């Protein structure tokens, strides 16, 4: 077990923060699934492209990873995000992401947000 996120995971955050939809979608396998609160599961490159190109409420921002745990092909990260929503609202939140890797590509991802819901 290690505490440094592997290259596909760190590269994902670099590309999403840069707004490089084509680049970040290319990090995922063709049949990847991404699950995120408030959305239907996104499947494959077409689903991911639709989400990152228009459905995602975030306009811009930056992720900072604070913790990572890696066990084989499973990766868990915690971090902070600061940015702006498409409607102009400032966003500042904590998150946890869980990834499954297939070699150097992401086959599964799920996201959780720290929010006072319960």
C-alpha cells in the first residue's frame, strides 16, 4: 500500500483543472463508469464527454489532493476544490474520489462530497 496517487489519477486532476475534456476522457477506458451524486452514472467516453462538456456545473477551478491511499489497482484520494460554478457562484468544498485502474487508464471512478445532508 502506498500514499502517493499514481500518474493517471494526478493527471486527471491536472487535465480537468485545465479544461482539457478530450485529454481527461482519454485517461479512461472505453467502457469506464463514473458515478457522482446528482447524476445518472456516466458510461464510456461518450457519457464522460457529455458530462465534462456541458452537464457539469463547474466552470473552472483547481483541485488540491490532501491524502491518497493506493492498494493495487484501487486508489482513494481526498482533497479540496476551489472554483466557480457556471452560474457564477464561488465553490469551495472537500471531496473524496475512488478510482479503479486498468493499467494506466481509469476504468471506474466515484465521487463523494463533504456536505451537510444528514
